[in-house]
């Protein structure tokens, strides 16, 4: 993360490093982990900076032949160093030729995942990575606690679940993130902070809540509104 004098910038990807979908993914729950990362950095204080394609789960796709390499680093270091082309492939808009990016020949090839991970397909799937990003971003733009609230960590002894509050005056949001590949149940310590149960705002997976007890699927996200 970089810092400015007054604001923090939240970044999980850029054009020089392996895409977050691959860097954090485990090969089995990649879509769930992509949602988890969105739930994390879009609910923290500061300014989130999204690298294109994060919101649909684009993958890193390095070139397989030296003649396809465009990045000078890859051209000089091939084959040990393949360069940064793999994280700079065309944006995947739909399932048409070249993922709808161009009717001509793109500078870099389109990854084969464009058929399943593109804007058109994911816009029609309420459980897609893209739709989850849309939900969290819409909440962030309208919820005062997420806009201007302070950060307070809770349940800090839990080794698997990261939980925190965003509090603005009498408004508060709780964020609960299962950072593990197994189901988890967490009893939130809300009374110590002057709050009672939480109302579900956004959740991924088969998340359920009873009072202050939340059950989470592997790598699931729960964002809830708190009451005094």
C-alpha cells in the first residue's frame, strides 16, 4: 500500500505483478477468494485502486513463445523471465472474437478464460465476481460508516476469520472475512462496542446469521449493519 499525507490507497494488483486472481487463488476457490479480496479492500478506510479485470477475475497468461513477447524485460530474460505481458492482456468484455476488445489484432493475445470470465457473462450471473464487486461498490458509495467511519478490529484472537467494525457516529458496519478454506463459525463481540445484532447487507456463499453468531462458507464474506 502507498500512502499520501491524508489518505491511504488500497491496491491488490497492478500492471507489473501477477494478477491477484492467481496470486491469492488456491486453484479451487479462486472466484470465492476474488470476492474475499474485494470484500476486504473495498471496506477498509482509504481509496481503493482497482486494476482492470480484477472485477471479473482475469488471470495472468504469460506468453508461450519468445516471438510473442512484447515486454522488453521478457525479451531480454527469456525463457527464465517471461516479462509482464501476462498481466496486461486485453480486457474481456464478451465471448466474441478477441473478447470484444477489438476487431483487429490485439497487441497481446486474449486468455482462454475469456469465455467464462467476461463482463457480458458475469453481468447475467448474480453470484459472479463482477456482481459482487458491484454490490460492495454500491454499498461503499452510500453507507456513511464505510465512507467516513473509523476502523476498529474485533475478535482479534481468531486465527481464521478477520473481523472489524467501521463506525461513524451512531452508524456502524461489521465486516467478517473467512480467510480459510474451511467453514467457520464466529461469535462476534459486539456488546463491548455498544452494539447488538447485525443485519445482513451483503454476503457471499451460504452465509447465515443468528444474533451475533455468523456461519461462513470457505473464503466467504459477511457485511452487516449494526444496531445500538
